[in-house]
């Protein structure tokens, strides 16, 4: 019995330590590198559509948040980034269609349809920004996703100065369909991914522009 109690205590200590580490890591990641409150463009990071092509809950909320920011005058342009990474529907296209249906002019939207990862979302968007002579952006994504996005944006500025830009992250709302356990699971997964980036960095080739 004593052995079991000690084992449970040891497991509890380990779990508590890991949780604290993940929380501290997540909360300590900067959310911006500029005091700007208005930007040349918004960058909306992709996430898969539903299997039938309709916007998934997170895709919908990211897009609707970008629409709100655009209508509030935060930026005059929106880059929607994301390829058909997990099914046959291009994420950038799905988000752009929803934004246009919500009243955003097509002329204000730039689609980036090649990115398969968050790194590619930001690298490819930075390339588009350079082509349009845009120097700063508000990065829009789900609340749990933004810490990893911030680390990647910072890495681009340090390792690919030709693509550097000023940035600020902005969280979309959680979908009403999501339960608290699901949100916590997403925070946990993203915090672990962010911790690995902080420990190992991002290989330079992953931050290089695609041919």
C-alpha cells in the first residue's frame, strides 16, 4: 500500500511539473514585436475545411475574426493562407469565400494556396507581403495556435531577414461547438509544440521561401 501511495505521489509530482512547465512556456511567449495597432494586412492561418468543403468550426471563427478586424479598419487587406493540406479543399479558398460572403471585397483579399504547415503559412505570406511592399501584419488564428505562430514569425525575422516584417498576434473566438476539455487539449498540444521549437529551434531550410 505504501509503495502504491509513493508511486501515485511521484506520478502526481511529474504531471504537475509538466503542466506548470507547459503553462509557463505558453504564457512567456511574446505576442508581438511592434506597438502598432493598425497594419498593412491581416494574415489568417489556415486550418482544414470539413470533408464536405464547408468551413470547419475553427476555420469559420478565424475567418469571421478577420472580417471583424477588416471592418474595424485594423488593416485594408487580408491574406488567407492554406493549401488542401488534409482533404481536397483549399483552405485559403474556403476562407476567402466565407469572407466575401460576409461583405469583404474580393479586391481586399489575397489567397495563399500552397502552405501545408504553419511555417509555410507565415513564410509564404511574408513573400506575398514583400511583393506588395507591405511591412507589417496582424496574425489571426485560434487562441491556442498563436504562441507557436509567434515563435515562427520571430524565427523568420531572425533567420530570413529578407522576409522580415513587424507582427502582432490576434486571437479568434473559440467555436461554440468546443467544450472546455477540447480547448484545454488544444492548448496542451500547442504548448508542447512551442516548447519543442524553443528547445530545438526551426531548421533554416524550413524557413526558406519555396521555389
